[in-house]
């Protein structure tokens, strides 16, 4: 009972928790970059199908379905990237403040893109879209595509090269 009210005991517990947290690390995964690139290819394929099988064919049920698949695939990719890739880089680059800041900026930028993509998918994931919504869809679809294309290229050519075993 004394331990419950003792601040010394709580402080010691906190120090032990902090110590065990500092030992927890994300380990290098030699297959991660290939998996992330495969995700990119899958996302691009789904993205193109949204247009060709949904929008162009005026098949709004298919459009809605593909937007849902795109959103869930995209979110799964982000989780993998955030947990396995970014955390590993932040740990391995802890001593290189400049590069670490660049990685953090990439991560922030990706989160902004992710929010836009998810909102886009939610906005148009229904079968009964108005003519005005379909017009807006086309413009937003193109902007999302440009942002994703630019991002995938940067990740694969620049950012993924930082992922190395330590």
C-alpha cells in the first residue's frame, strides 16, 4: 500500500519504463523497400482503374468500390511506411540532425498528402454523384495523381536510399 502513494516508487517505475522504451527499436528489414515499391505499383494500378473502369465508363458503383480499395490500400501502405520505415530512419539518423530534419519534413508532407487523398476518397465514394461533383472529381483526381506521382518518385529515388542496415 505504501508503494501506491510513494512518489519515489512512481519515479523509479517511470525511469524503468523510459529505459525499456529506449531499448525498443525497429530493426532493419531487407525486404521493406521492395514491399513499399510494390505497394506503389499497386496503388498506381488502382488509381488508374478508378479513371478507366469507373469515371470514363460512368460506372459509379465501380468508381465507389475502387475508391474504397484505393483508400484502404493507401492507408495500409502509410502504416507500414510510418511504423517500419520512418521510425527506423529516425532512429538510425538520430546523430545526423540535418538529414533527420529532411526525413521529418518528408513525413509531414506525406501526412498532408494522405489527408487530402483520404478526404478525396471519402468525398466521392458514393454511387449517386451530381454533375457538379463529377466535374470537381476530374480536377481533384488529376491533382491527387500529380501529388502522388511526384511523391512516389521522390521516395523511390531519394528517400528510400537512406534506408540502410546500421
